């Protein structure tokens, strides 16, 4: 669903993932627990999303992409914003 001028993905009313252009480069942003944000920022492909009070991290997708890692981040992000009873497989 588009919001803020780019595609976003929501669980209910909460956004958990977004595709966006930052500094003219494509990226995907994820809503994650603070410890996961800190861990991701150790990888140079990731950067602090320019919003979200430190609860969001983005990854550049204009180079080699580990889609298995991206899938895991999408899942983690979804589970972060979704009540536990709803996030069960």
C-alpha cells in the first residue's frame, strides 16, 4: 500500500517494511527491535533509516542482495509490529 510516496507493507495499521529511494539509491526499511538495529548497522550495506527514532534500519538494494537475509528481516519486522497471537504461523 503506498504511503509517503512509496510502497509500504503493513500489519493492521502498523507499517513494518517500506521500499524507498534514499539519496537516489533504492533501499528497503525494516522496523526492528533496537538490538537488531544495532547489529545490522555493523554491516556496511545497512544504514540508519532517517526516521523512526532508532527503531528502523534500511539496507541498500542496488548491489548484491542476500534475499534470504531480506526475507528473514521482513519476517522479523512483521513479528515486531504484530501482536504475538497474530504472528503465529
